[in-house]
C-alpha cells in the first residue's frame, strides 16, 4: 500500500514538473513581445532560480564539498550549454515561432544524442531506436509543414536547433557527471554559472540585454512585468526542477522521463490558454510523431538498461540511482 502511495506521489510530481516546465514559453512570450531580449529573460529566470535553490543545494552538499569541487568544470559546462545555450535558443525561437513548435524543435536534441553516442562512442542504435529517430524526423518535417507553405520563420528554426544542441548537451553531460553530486546542487550550480556567463556577455555587448518595465499582456490581461518574471523563475524553474528531482527519486529517471514527455502537451495547452496559439492539424500530427519517436528511444533505453554495480561499501543503493545515471530525468528547455 505504501509503495502504491509513493508511486502515486511520484507520478503527481512528474506531471507537476512537466506542467511547470511547459509553462516557460507562455511566460516568456509576453516579455519578449514587450521589448525584453531572450538573453535578459533567461538571465532573470536562471539567476533568480539559482538564488532560491542556493540554500537547499548547500544543505544537500554537506559532506560532499570535495565532490562538488571535482565536478566544478563539468557543472560549468552544463551551465553554459545545457542551461544557457538551451534556454537562449528556445526563448529566441519563441520570438518567431509558436511555443509548441519551438519546443518540438528543441526535442529533436534526442536525435542528436543518438547520433553523438554512435559517432563518439560507437553505440550503434538498435532497431527500436532507429524507428524512434525516423518517427521524430518525420514529425519534425510535418511540424515545419513546408509542403503546405506554413509560415515558419527560418530564424526561429535556427534558434530551435540551437536549443536542440543545448538539450542534447543536457543529457550527455548529466550522464557523465559524478552520480554522488546531488541533482539540486547540479541545477543550482548550472543555473548560477549560466546566469553569470549571460550577464558577462551582456556587459561586453556580445549578447543583447534589453528589459522593459511596462505592463505585459498575459492570458488576455494587462499585468506587471514582474508576473511573468516570477512565473519563469519560481514556477518554470524552481518548482519544475524540485518536482522533477522528487519524481526521479521516487519513480526512477527512466519512468519519470517518460512522464516528462507530457511537457509538450502541457506547453501546447498553456500556450493556447495564455496566448491563443494552436498548431495546425498537420503540425499536431507531427508533434505526435515526435513524442512517439522519443518514447520509442526511451523505451529502447529502458529495455536494455543494465544496473551499474553498487559502489564498494554501499551495497544498499537502490536501482533508482543507477537508473538515473543511465537516463537523466527530464526533458525540454532546462
């Protein structure tokens, strides 16, 4: 009975994480439409979130500061690519494309992970993974809807692919980091470094850093610019990350990442309610193909995952930690 309760709680946390991550585009679009640059919006989101997560990260690192020091270089790279690169790419894509289309372009990063593991490590994809990649590619072609002459801005597509590289970096780097490093510390450290780099680029003029203090239009209502900023940092970052961490620890990363695929559905629904955006029928079918393709890749990973041997002197470790190393939790615009 207790395990069923834990599984239900884990499922609820995974859905909460997907929904809150999926809200980021709806919160970002009003800021971008009123003059904010993508760099400023991302810096505000991850900088504020890093400050909020600093205390729980410090508590989680008690007795593990040596681990944190040895992983500092990887955490910095994670913050640069998986946090800063992915989010700047996604927010810039949202300037030109509907939120759902931008997010699905970012999800093509799963295909890049498969290609990287084959080219770099010789991990030839199995048939189920190949089928998933093929479905995702077909889905992306349908989303772009080129044959029907859909109004897809090339700059938006380019930025969406930048976000895809960032998402691929998220998975590759997460799997390579020391598993003893707490996930909340990785999230806080990565976001802090990402925010610092973005602000430094803004100071030297390499990245536009524009903000506007006027009211913004959110869900058909004129509200203060603080509302979407708080939504981005507290809802779409802090709550999303903490819920995702809790889900991964309860369900295991593989199962929680499957549930995380609902982020696309939540993103489309929230964009519809808040921004009045709806994909065309062809794009909706393409989105289904992308999600199905990613699910096939995930299923293949889950079927062939091998538990890692427990560290010496720590034989009591459960399989969830090993699962997390094989398949990092979460997707989307981390």
